[in-house]
C-alpha cells in the first residue's frame, strides 16, 4: 500500500513538473472509477470554470441517446458559410461524429444541440448532474444550445468532471447502451501509455465570456482502464501567456505522459 501511495504521489508531482513554465497547473484529480476513492487530488479542484470542449462528451451521449447521432460516421454534415470556423480548414470539411470528436469541431456540436432543442438539452444537462446544470446562457451570441458550455453559463469543477466521468465508466447515466457504446468509441485516445486504454476529451476556454488566449484554461478529462483497474480523471491548467498548441492539447499530452505512474508495482490487490 505504501508503494502504491508513493507511486501516486510521484504521478501527481510529475504532472506539476511537466507543465510548462508559462502554464499554471490548477488541479489534478484521479479517482478509482468503481469506488470513487480519490487517489490523487492536488490544487484547487472545487472551483467551477467553463467545461469548453470537454462538454462534447456529454453532447455525444445526448445525441446518440436521442437518435440525432446514429453511429461513428452518421450523420455526416456539410460545413456552411457562417458556421464557426476558427479551427481553420479542417473545420470546413464534411464531418461525422468520429471526426467531430477528434478535431473538436464546434459547429457540429451546435447542430446536435439545436436538433435536441433547448428544453431537451437542459433536461439532459440536469439529468446528468453536470456541474451547475445551467445550460441557458440567456444573453450573448453563444446562448443555450448555441454554446452555453463555452465561456458562458455552464460551469463545472474538476471534482465534478471526475464524478461525471465515473458515471460514464460505470454506465449509470440515464442514456441507452448504444449511447455509451458510441461515445466510448469516438473518445478513444490513440495513445495507450504503458497499456492503459484511455478515453478522454480536451477543452480550451478562458475566464469571462470573450476568449482570452493569454489566460486560457486547458482541460483533459476522461477515464482509463488497464486490466481490472479503471480510473476517472480531470487535469486543468491555465496559461499565463498566449501559447501554441492550445492549452487543452498541452494538458492532454502532459497527463498522458505521466499516466503510467498509476501502474507502478505495489498497487492494492
């Protein structure tokens, strides 16, 4: 047991050390997905911030459960003039659910949530117990189904992210088995550090309603399995100056690089 705790401490310390000098680690949380036992908790893990693109995991569950999304490649939707395209040329290509999640294409999220409608969108958000459950954003361009999850009314803490990821890992949310199956498939991360099968999503946002790249938040949240062990995690950083790649991608890479410490010898049997 002592060896296991030491490995977990090394894991958390590695996350702090791996973050760039211009990115401040806000929180690292790792929990046993089955029991909820917190294995690592470092930093401010209770303050709510924008979920940004990590909310695509929730939108995926909603879309597949409601039948708006069918499978990994259906529906394929075309880009139209006027859609958000800050992601550049890749965002202007036809997009299916797998491509949407991989490239984090915002306009596809909007098409799914608009198809759900505001009432059903709010019902799902409440049923999921997602953060502050406020999917309204009554003012501004990104209100309600148009983007309540991006620097707007919807807020979630790292601890709440882990609680939500545990519900996915344990399949306790009020959605269909198909919704769980498809969401697992499109959130699978190509990198498998030391044999860990990782499902996760990045997110990049900032305080306030207008995106501020010089103070960007970077999320990486999800769940991971290796043999009988399964953990849920959330990692959140904040930049002190504008950087590339974006904060979410850097949070993901930092977390994945240190995840194998969870598999150190001496873990509980």
